C-alpha cells in the first residue's frame, strides 16, 4: 500500500513522524483526508497514538 510505503520512507529519512503530517501533503496523495481516508477511525486513532508516543 502506497500510504504505508510513504510512512516507512518518511521514517527512514526523518526518524519520526509528527502525527499532524499524516493529514498533510505526501500523506494526502492517496486520499484528500490523509490517514482518515485510508484507515477507519479506530485504526487512525491508534496510528496517531503510536506516532505521538502513546504506545
């Protein structure tokens, strides 16, 4: 999946992903809502929590 590939590529280059970026350019290329357009609400919340350091 391209969205996941973008996350992996971003992590490799930058070491971390600010959860806000998941709703901005690069991550909105696959869907205009970014993370929420690719995953359901529960999965999106979990992903944001992980990148925010909550898990």
